[in-house]
C-alpha cells in the first residue's frame, strides 16, 4: 500500500505532465495577438457572449458589441464568429478579445480595397457634425463633408438619414483613423454617364427652342436641354446690362438659346440668348458720335456714377467727375435718380470693350467760363470753412469755391489774422489765380502794399535809410520804417555793427534811431534785407576817401580821421 508521501509525489508528477501537454497544445494552436481569429460560441447570457478561442480559458464579449449587428438574432451555441485577439493572457490570466474591433478591422481592410478600386459601397448616414455628416460603412464611422452629400446644396437631408446610400471612399488615413466618403461622387458618376449619352444628340452651334429654366442665380441661369444641364451666364442674356436674371425669366419657362460651347472633359454646356440677336455695338460709330448730345434713361445709380440706357442693349456710364462742374466727388443720387430721362454728351466710345463714357455736366453752363475774366478783380465770398492755415469760401454769384491763405489776409502775413473771421462771414477778396479748377483769393491785394514806400521814396539797393527800433530780440532787432509801423523788418545780430563787440542786441532800446543799408530789395517775393554793419562800412570808406588820403599807408586810425574831420568843421565856424 502506497504511503501518503508517495501519493503526493505521484499527483505532482501527473499535474506537471498535464501542464506540459496543455502548454504544448497551446503552442501548436499558434495564437497571435492583434489578429482576427475564429471563435465558437459556447454560451449566450444576458450580458455576455461566451466563446472558445482554443486558448487556456474561454473569452467573454459584452452583448453591447452585437446590438448594432443583425447577426445577434442568429447567434447561438456552436456559432462561429470572428473576434479580434488583443491579449492571449492579461494580468488576470484572462484572454482579451473584441467582436467590435474585429468588425472594424475587416471594415478597414475592405475600405482600403474599395479606395484603391473606387468601388461603390453601401453606408448609412447616422448623424450630423460640424462641416458634414457621419456615415457608417461596414460598421466603420466615416466623415462625409456637406459638399459631398449631393450634387447641389440640400437644405434638408431627413430623407437620407439611416437609409442605405451608395458612397465612394475619397480619402483614407489608417494612422489617424480617418475615412472620408462621398455620395456626390456616385451621383456625378451616374449623371455623367447619362450626360455623355445625351450629349451625343447636341453640338456647338445648335439652336434649341425649348430649353427649360431650372434655377436662377445672380450670376446666371441653369437650363435643362433634353436632359443635359446647361449654364446661361448673365452676360449672355442680353447685349445690354442685366441686373438680375430673375427679373427676366421664371422657373419652368422655356427659352430659345444657342449652344455656344461643350466641354467634353467636364461635360459642361454653355448657352446664349444674345447670340441669337445682332450685336448693337457692331455699327455704333455710325449711330453715335463723340461730342454730340443725346437723350437716355437712368437705369442704375452706384457709388462711382450712373448708368444710362441709350437704346436696347447699349448703356453708357456717367462718372462722378462728369456730373457737376463744381464738385468732382459729388454723390450721384444728389444729382440724378433712377428712371429719370436726361440729356448727355458722349465723351468716349470703346467698341471692343463695349463701354461708352458720358458727361452730364457738359450740357450745363460751365461756371468756370463765367469767371475767367474776373482774375485780378474784386469779388465777394461766403466763408464755408476755416482751417489752421486757410479760409475756404464760395463765390456769392456762383457755386465755385476757392482758398484764401493766411499770408494773403494781410501784408503782415500773421496766422493770428485767421481768428478775426468765422463761418458764414461775407468778405471782399481779389481773385489772384484760376488754375486746374482751383481758385486762389487774396484780401491784402485790395489794400495798398506797404512795400510801395520804397518806390514812392525812390529807395533802392545800396541806399541808407533811417529806421526806428520796434523790438529787441536775442537774435537781433526789429525795426520800422514808417509811423504806422506797417513796415517792420528784422536786422540780424551779425548785421548790427561792424565790430562784433558792438553787435549786441541788448545795447539797443526800442525807439532808438538806426541807420541801415538796403542790401536786398525783392518786392514780388517780399524779401527785404537791411544791414547797419554795411552802412558803417560804407561810411568808413567815405571818410577815408574824403579825409584820409594816404591814411591806409601811414597807419592813421578811423578815430584820428574823425578828429581831423571835426577839427576842419570847427575852423569853418
């Protein structure tokens, strides 16, 4: 009889032998992680599907992974299903498997294949996201951009939700888990086949009597020509300008058009209505002449001008600058109105570009012609605006405006003179200049020019005149020539004396008499320059010439010459 110790040794040996056989069996099964394997259903519970994967133990799959799968109703004990093997053995010693991941991996492989072949597959639009929709294809969530749901934008897609739709994979990125699909590509593919067949029945140059209006946009009309979509651009509706196509046609209306172009690569068809009528610009030079006056109707007013209908198919533009003589930037609606019948003059005709330039102001009296002979004459203006350097005013007897610079207010050229005036004041001025539709006024030109003093007193460059100090400055002195102190000039410090030691402004006082030489006299530019230094130098030369013959050789001084001169004067007495 075996002892207890022998029995334990035998059990241990048997257990080890069983474990070795089991391990060898698992090795023979060659299970690999991250792959799809076949599993057999062994039990169906309320929450789990239990399967045998030929591993050490059975695996359990949550019932939620089958809820969106039609096969759930057909699953029973013994059924074979595909599962994704994540881990052969977890830290708990359990096998980790997933039915959902197996389904997604199979879907990925299929999507990769259909992406390469551009094969159509069936999907379901399950929801809406930013920029598009979510479509489920083989259980794989895919993104469908809004532009790819139909050939034309759809306001509602209720009829497409959760219903089978054919799609084509347009982009796939397995690393990021992104798939883009398109329903539009399927529709266009089918449509293109139909169009290709329909295009065999039409050609460029054909005239179609019953093209049906399908849709109208601001830039054109979509037509149905025997099952083929055609575009009628707004520029091909009429030789004239068309505001909106919807103003001329309605949905369902039949039009007579000419096929102008068929693009075989894109299957796009272009049509034209105006191609059926004669171009009114063909002989426009014979009907209308530049410089002549005609009559038309204002059709549209824009920021930059007005369009005028001359005849059917021919319109001209009146630019803002051609609306008014006095204001080049006037707003068009201040001058003209839509539907108004006006006269105009043709300025330019561009036959190639089909553009005609018109002028409205050319038929009006030109106020500039009326004031050409008023240059140099006195006029009255009403002040409209005052800036920091000028006054802007409007002529009383016209709408023309001009500028009065502060230097032209008075001969003192004082900017403070601007403060004497205010808006709406009426003042008298003289017109100095009219150039490039601009007027320059002068108020001081109405007064006698103080600089006429030099002419009246026969003073010229080189003359010495007596002045009175008006003001002492750090840089010199200001002197006046007349009692009214209208003639005030500045003598620089450097010109105050011959000797630098005497050329100090602080030694002078207001009211002192000061002899100065005129060294510059330019009345038109109002440049006057006086110098005490120059006067002293001239006086010294004169004394030397009169009393100091040979003085420069003998070394005589100016003081000695003065004393000699004084002595001579005393003897005479």
